[in-house]
């Protein structure tokens, strides 16, 4: 078997594993594909990556849904906000200075990491879910803000969603991680359809990646459910630290 395909599958597995716990899988899979397949266009890489990551996220969401009752209205409202504003963010990406936004995000994520590190009780227990109009509107707003970021910049969207559900809506890390998976699935449906219809998915790469990503997502989500919110909190801090490093590199070196 082609060793490049083996490395691609390994990257997909790791991405699925990390993403299933707290998001951030895109920091592994997309850069790996860009390095391993430099002859492919960026859109083809994104489209091929999207099919496998979408499937892995769906698997992870299913595992979380087996653990606790999902607030489906919250997920729907946040998903609609994320889908609409991701499109708006993509439109504005060509007009607004991305570097300025990354500087702001670098500061925000640093504060976020410090806050989570020192506030050890954060997200350890979740509030009882009552899908009141207030909670649904907050979900819509949260989805809209993170969706805009997703369309504008991208990396770490799932991680920011988890933090938003934990801090903004008072869910536990376990609940927030599970909810974020389904919001991501809703938001990714339209973009995945676009890539499929445009022929930007290479199935000879996407299908092996899909299998590896789903396997990683299954193991990651099972581990998260088994270990609970304390474990997810630690993984959250690790992934946010990696994001800080990425944005710091982008700001200083590009």
C-alpha cells in the first residue's frame, strides 16, 4: 500500500480522535493533506477532508447522544445560526484583514485558556436543560458568532463551540462537546453538498480517510464519555494551547 495513503489515514484517525473529544481535528487533517498532496488545489483538499470529517463528527455525536438526552431545539437554533453566518463570514473574508482578526483571536484564546486553567470547576456539572425562549435565542446567537468565525477563518470552530456552550449556556464540558458535534454536522451539510456537486471530493482518498476518521471519532467519543468532563477540560486546554501556537505563528511569521 502507498505509504502516503497510510500517513493520510493516520492523520484522519488522529483528527477524528481529537475532534470527537473537544474539536480541533482540522488542525491535523487538513494541514497533513496539504503537505502530503501538494499537487491538489486547496478546495479539493478541503472538499475531500470535509466528507471524512463530517462522517466522523456524526459518529461522535451519536456516541454522545447515547450518554445523555440531547437538547435538539438548542442544536437546531445554533446550527441554523452557524450555517447562515458561516456563509456571511466567507463573503467578508475577501474584504476584511484576516491578520487583524487573528491578532484579536490570539488574545481571546490566551485569555480563554488561562480562564479555563484556573477555574477548575468550570463545566464539571451542567445545568438542567430547559429549552426556554431565552436559551434558544442565546443558542442562535452563539451559533451565528462561531459560524461567522468558521466562514472567515476556520480552525478551531468546534473547540470554540464547546467553550461557548460551557461558559455562555452553562452546559458541562461533556454536554457541550456532544452538542457541538451536532451543530457542526448541521453547519457542514451545505458546504459538503457544494463540494460534492462541484466534483471537489476525491473518493479514492476520501473513503479510506472516512473509515479512519470514523474509527478515531468512535474511540475518542467513547473515551470522552467514559472519562467525563474533567478529561474533556484537560483536552480543551491542550487544543486551545495548540490553537494559540498556530495563530501566534500566523501573526508573527506571515
